[in-house]
């Protein structure tokens, strides 16, 4: 797959904006306004990228702008009708701009905003954590060439990370779209299973399998730990609260220890996420193993080992993926070294996930079918062949008009022995 290596453009920005992470992460600090465009524009096609809200104030705008919008502009009006040269979503209100009218919902730290630009049909659509907030604008044709764009809303500090597709997206690309980083030369892979059948294998992860705990045993399962601070019992690491530091598991005056969750029934966990304790990042894990309990041998088996993990941020989780083809009832993180605090080890939230392997049957060998449903090489590499395929789906490209149906009538002679009647009805619903 050809790449343009799209980044934020340090030569096309204004205000107190600092770029890091290969010009993909921006930090906007004290400024009346800060603007930046990406390095590459588009005039046609359907394109998608994601923006992660890492930290700070929510008063930012993301979306698209053309080159006619002055990079030094402080608002949405001014010379030559500046407001007509951009289309944006605002993080703190969920409103769309330049209209400043109700559109979507506001963001919190950790949210990922997807941007879908359909230049063939003139439409702009924003997604929050993979869920569409609807079409915001339908008049993109008047803008000409457009660029991914950021504008700060006030003087508060904030950090965002842009992903134009050089690394895997957090959520699936909408059907028919390409990652913004693509140059239109697309190599796609589908698996042939004979009889002209082509299939794809999308990888997705379950939601967090640990329920929101209200005690160490409710609503189900069991939370336990090697030790805990008196005001923060163990279940605080599983209560769904990532924003308040007191709602965290903390050890009782030691810098190592384990945190465990027992499922009501065995699970095959293949990834987990850790949120650090808010305001106490040095209490975060640095070296640890993630383990499953083998009930047959009565031993903990190491499933994942991490060493030297740093760079923790408030309200931002780190996710770790590993291979596992076994079901365990109990899982724990066993931390040997924290990030430097002399007195405590702490975790704000610990989440666990299953990997769901799915086969999807593609109905045709057409070019569009490959574009819409084909896997990239990186997609194929992410398929864990150690995991059973548990789901099978079919894609239907064409609709079928159903008739009015018929009624079948037959007279039965009840004087004869009636051994068995078997009726089978099959309905197909195409959406």
C-alpha cells in the first residue's frame, strides 16, 4: 500500500503549538489562537483519519480547511469570509462550525475522534470511539482542496495525537473509505477458500470483560490483591472510574505486589489495559508479568512480560497484547518494580479483553469488493492463528425484492397414525 507519510505541517501553523512524535502529536499552550494544517490535501476520494484527545482542555476544533483560510486567523470570520473555508467539530460542545450549531457530543480525555471526508459526495462525518455522530456537512465541494486541520479554542493547554493511517487505527475504517495516508495505490489481500469464495478475517477485541465492580465480589467475579491501602479497597481498580485518584488500588506501603480478578467462568484473555493513578504517575507499574492460573497444576503461568514501561499520563491507558490459546479462570498482574515512588504501587483501572476472530465471506471477485473488504498486509499479520474462529458472517452486495408469499394448505387424515411433521422456514433479511 503506497503511503504519503502525512503529518502535521510545521511550516503551515501559527500560535503556541509544539509538535512531537514525528509531527503527529501536538501540544497547544498559551495562545489567543493556534492553527495547523496537515502536509497533504485532497480533492477527491473518501478518506478517514483519527485524532486522540490525550490531555488538557476540550476547547479545540478538528476537521478540514482549505488554503484560503489564513493560518493566522483567530476566529471564524474576517477577511474574505474566512469561515467559509473550513468545516469543524468542537470538542467541548460537540457543535459543528462555522455554523456553531448543535451536532454531536463532547469529548473526555482518551476519546478518539474519527474524521470521514467524502469528497466525491461533498460530505463530512465525525465518529466518537468508532460510533458515527452523523453527517455534519454536505457542502464540501465549495472548498476545493482540503487539508486535515486543527484550531485551538482558547488559552488552555491540550494535547492531541493524529493518526493518518501509518499505524493501525483504533476503530475500523468506514466501508468504502481509505486511510488518509494512502496515495490511492492500494494492495489488498483476500483469502481464497475454493469455489470462487473469497474471505476476509477482521480482528476485533471484545469490550472490557470485567464488570463495573461495586465491591470485591459484586456484581460477579472476585477482586483480590497482595495488599491494599485502607481507603482504597481492591475493587477500586475495577469500578470504571479513571478520573479520580482516590478511586484506585494502592498497595499498603510497598512498591510491588499483584492485582487479580477471578472470572465466574474461564476466559481466554489476549490483551489488557492499565490506567495509572491520577496525579501519582510514579506509582505506576514499570516491570511486571501478566499471569493466568492453571487450575490443573495449581501454578501461575506467565502470559506476558513487560520491562521498563514509562511515559504514563493521567487518564490515558496503555494496552498490551499477547498470544494465548488457553482459558483461565483467574488472571493477575504481578508487579515487581514501580515507576519510582518510594512508598506505593498503584493502578487506577485494569481492563481485560478477548480477541474475536471472525471470517467474513465476500460475495464477488470485483475490484470494489477487494477495495471495500480486502485486508492490508499489516491486517493479515495481526491475525492470531492460535485463536479459534468463533464467528462467520456473509456480506450481501445486492438487494432482493421479496414477494408477497404464499399459503400452502393440505388436508390431513387424522384417522391415520401421524408420526412426524417437520416444517422449516428460512427468512433472509438484507439491510
